[in-house]
């Protein structure tokens, strides 16, 4: 066998060897990773648990007097108060319990159930005594309207704004100086929304103004609330300036 034949033979052996190695390694497929789609959708985050508070103003009353309940909740789908029933998730309501009562609120939502409560004490009347001479100074109606001015609210709200809080403080000072005056507080709304919704919103606005006066020292027994909703409009134009005039709690002498 000459040198050329030997070289060709070596070349063939090397080629066959490389082909065999390639065939062996080619049989092993690369391991595939985990398909994210096979794991299904990521679980939704848990729903937030509801929160709830309830207050009463005042906390102690005499038999026959009334108190304003005020409650606030978050993440709640339904709210009930023992003795009242289903209520809105946020609101106020005037009640007149005849005995000391624990107002228990339950707020339920997708995140669970939360409870809150407030106790109102009803005092037993003491033996009657001779009343002191009544102060009959009513002042003039002009002076009343000058010092006891209406308070205004933002759209779809019954929270007192800073200007309303200032007006309520001025009104309370005048009423304290004239204890014979009794006041009716009317709650009003603009003409947007249903009549039923606006009646509830008007009552909440009147109660918010009443609460501000009571907190400033005016006896609750001198104050009465009524809601007119959107039935009595002060302005009938369809613009924000006009709507603002209708979103108010109006103070009037309770004759």
C-alpha cells in the first residue's frame, strides 16, 4: 500500500468517526423550560377588608330628645345598623331612643365583615323644679339672617367645607346669645339625580349643619331638620354657579 492510499484511508476513518459523534449528540434534544401558560392565571390579590366607624352626637340625652348618628365605611358592599336596618355605606340619621341604646353597625364586603358600635345614654328625668325666667329676646329677623347664614356644599357631598364651618361657628355664637330662638334647618340639593337620592342627601346636609351647631354649644332641642331635596330650587339655570346656590343647608326661625 503506497503512501497515497494510506493517507486516503486515514481521512476516511476520521470522517466516519466525526459523523458517528454528530449522530450521537444530535439525538439528545435540549431540555425545554416550563411553559408559563401551563401554570394558569396568577391568583387575584385578596379583597381589602371593610372598615367602619359610627358616632353619635350627643352621646347622652334626656328622654324625648334626639341624637344624630354618623357613620363612615370603606370597602363595604352592605351596611346594617341594629334597630334601624339596611343603610347606605356612609350617612347620617336622626334617632330618638327612649332608653339607653347600643347602636351596632355591621359592614360586609368581599374582604370580610367589620363591626362598630356606639352607645347613647338616655337620662332618667329628675323631679321637676320651677324653671328660671325665660329669656324671650328673639332679636330681629334681619339680625338673625345676618348672623345665622346658610352653609353651602360641594357636589354630591354633605361634608362641611371650611367656609361652612366658619359660618356655623358664627351662627352658634348668635344662637347662644339668644336662647329663645329655635331653628329649622332645611337641606337642599341641585336638580341632578333622582328625587329619592336628593331627599336623603338633603337630610344628610341638614344634619351635618345641625351637628356643627350642637358641637359649638347650641342645645339639640332647639334645632329641627327637614329635607327638601331638589324640590325647591333657589336658581333654575343649568350651570355650576346656579347649582352651587341650591346645594345648601338653610337656617330659618322655627316659629
